[in-house]
């Protein structure tokens, strides 16, 4: 049977590393496990989302954060940072972040046959 699992990938040693990705801004682009993602800091919480707007596939690098939503600079569709739900019934992929003793991990879903 097919089963959805999460592959955890370490992407930062410390919160300091997360701040380095942000470079003093609220959003910072990076690549984790070959995926272009955006690290977002909002209300002292970190989020990881796909760095590609589901509306027209444009980078969200210059997006802003408003009331828990990341807002695309192009047509202003907003996507909930926690759920990815957004304008026009679209969904922005988001990835959980887990803080462990040895650093920060990003979770990527995959389908397993086992
Ligand atoms: S490209 Fe992002 S809202 Fe249109």
C-alpha cells in the first residue's frame, strides 16, 4: 500500500543560522534537499514555504507578511503561513520545521510503497 511519510532534512545548526538565511529581512531564500524554499520569520516564528507562487509560478522572495499570510508581490494573493491555503483556492506548499538537539530540520512529504 502507498503511505505518505516525511523525510526530515537538517538545514541549520542553530537559530543563528536561520537568521543568516534571512539576512535581516522577513524572508530569505535557500535550497534544502534540492528544493527552492523560502524561510519566513513572522511573529518570532519560523516557516518554510515553496519559493514559487502557485498562481503563476513566480518567486516569492519579495513577498511580504501580513497577519500570518505571505502575500505575493505580483497579484497580492495571500497564503496562510501555517496551512498554505490561499487566494483563488490555490495552495502554497509548506514544510514543517522541527527543532532538535542538534539543529533544525525541514520535513518533506513523500509517498512510500512500504
Ligand atoms: S504570481 Fe503570485 S499572485 Fe500572481
